[in-house]
C-alpha cells in the first residue's frame, strides 16, 4: 500500500485519479449528510411538537377548570408546569375578564400554538374562559442538528476517502503498475536488438481483458518492427553492394571514355587534317576535292558527337568543374560571331549573322570562357541547323536588379528565323536524346545532346537557359542564357 501511495506522488495519472476520487467522494458525502440531517431535523421537530399535544391533553382541562372557578393560584401553578415542559419557551394566557399572564421569553422563529379555553354550561352552552398560547423553542434542536451534522459529515468523508484510497490501491495493483511496466518495456525497447517478450505479473484468465490485449498488441508491434528492421538491413546491404558495383562500373566507364578520348580523338584529328590537305590542294582534281570535303564534314560531325558523349559522361560522374576567370566579353562575343559565320559558311545556307552588344557592358567579366563558349556554340549550331534562310542574331546585354539597379550578370540571346519550337516542346527539347523537327523532308541528324549538355552546364554555373517563341518580330525563336557573373571593371565610356 505504501508503495502504491508513493507511486501516486510521481505518477500524474494516479494523482489526478486521487484528486478526482476525493472531490467526487467529498461531494457525495456532503450530499448524503444533508439528506440525513434534513431527515433528523424533521424527526426531532415532530418530537418537539408532540409536547403541544401533551399540553392539550393534560394541562388544558385543568386550566379551564381553574379559570372557571377563578382559582388564579391554580392558574399560575398550571402555567408554571407548562413552562417546565421540554422545549417550552413562552406561555401566554388572556381571559375575557381582562386577566392575563405571560411567562418565559417570546421567540419569533419558535413553533406557536393557541388553545381556546371554553366551558360547557347546561343552560348557556359553551362559554369562553380564555385563550392559551404556547411557544416551543427549536434552539436545542438546532444545536443537536449542527453537532450531528459535523459528526456525520466527518464520518462520511473519512469513510469515502478511505474507500477511494483503497480503490486506488487496488487500481494500482491491478492496472497502473502493469501500464507502467508496458510503458517502460516500450521505451527501453531497441528494435535492432533481440530482447525477452513482455510478461505481466498477473494471473491469466480464461478470457482476455484490456491489459492482455494491450500486451499482445505491444508484442505484435515489436515483432513487426523487428521484421521491418531485418528487411531494411537486407535492403541496405543489397543497395550498398549495388552502389559498390555501380561505382566500379562508373570508374571503368570513366577509364574507358578517357582512353577512347585519347585513342579516337587523335585519329580523327589526323583524318580531319588529311581531308583538309586534300580539299585545299592545288593539284587535286575537283571530284577528289568534293569527296574530301564530304569526308571532312563527316569527320567533323563525328568529332563533335564524340565530344558531346564525353561531356555527357563527365556531367553524370560530376567530374566537370567550372573555372571562372577574367575575360573580355566583347572579344569573346566576336569569337562566337566568327564561329557562327564559319558554321553558316560550311552549311552553304543563305543566312546573315549579326552581333549586337549593349553599350553599358563592362569590358571584363569573371566567367568560365571555355564553358560559356561551348554553350553559345551549341546554341548557334542548333540555330544554323534548323534555319534554312534569313538571319541569326547574337545579342549580349547586362542585367540589373529591380530595386537598386545593381549589376546581376549577363543575358546572352541567340535569335533565328528557323522553323521555331512549339510551346508544348519548349522544355522537352532540353531532354537528352530528344529532337523535334516538324519538317517531313528533313535531312537533319544528331544525337539530341547539345541542348541537354548546355542546360546541365548552365546549372553548374547557377544560371538559367530557356527558349521562347518570338512575337511581333522578324525572328521566330530565341534561346536566352542568363548568367550570374560579376563585372570586374567600370563600363567603358560610350
């Protein structure tokens, strides 16, 4: 019992049960005591009122006779006898002859009764000889009731509190200690380690009760968690093994691609050089020179695809790094212009190429000129590929913040008058191995890697590459490259 009482002081649930039980028991005790006291008061009040009936039966006839005989000594004796009766506090007598007697102290809250005193005469009938008034005091009854109230209340409260405490001890023995054991078992459980099953120190019954069901549920949950942990361990081991195999495969692929880059690039460069010599030779027949030009273009395309595949592999392996340095943006833009003109010349298409530089451009910007040039060349090559006639425009402008007009970077746009890109395909064209050309007689080919590689490189630079269909302009398509690069010097004077 003391152990249970000690646990109440530290267990909030038990403490709340004790307080609720005591409050309910106290209220019930007060209610029960009030009912008992009310019943006792009415009973004692009826006992006191019986004195009035006794006065009517014993004293009133004697008093009538004394008044009829004008025996006032006897009247005073009778009134004194009435006053000595229990609970009688006041006696008053009035006669038709004007005589009156008053004994005791009157109380407004006392029980009062009046007795009309009459004598019957043979010739004159009933004759009034006076009126007797008797008042009974309830002060003694109230004193006894209050004493009885406190006695009953204390007794009922003590019994209720003892009963509540005994009930809580039984609850602790039968329920609370098992719940605490279940909570400790669950809180200390480690799914990664096997441990003994939960066993409650209680007698098992033929029919399961709530505690048995809780214990079985806890054990079932523990078994399921252990099973999930075991499956998770197996899956982790399988994934670790798969990751190890994938890393080995990635390493082998990187080594293979590195060897391929060396073993294939050198022969291709030799082939390109040989075709160039044949094509530019003075003593080479025109038919051989045309064949050499075809071979040169094929070898050049093969070299470009090889570079794309190598870049794609390096992007997947995360081995490409961005190395920004100071670069003259106007000089770079002129290089991009010449490269685009070379592409147009080799394609033998009637396309005009122009460059537009904003006057507010700084001279030097900190960027990776090689990678930015690769992206711009991919975009201009794409514009040449899908433009049969018209114009291609390279435009470079600085970008500024909307609030403070501070420089944010560069915006490089490539406009063309080609076939354009449908709105539904504006994001899809940046996916790998994806091409969109609505012309049924197209002769364009490729792997669909240039734009995908360009967007991946832009992501490494924390930039953005998007495409738009131009409206109210002679151009059809715009590829817009936004780079967060900072200028290194003040802008040149206009």
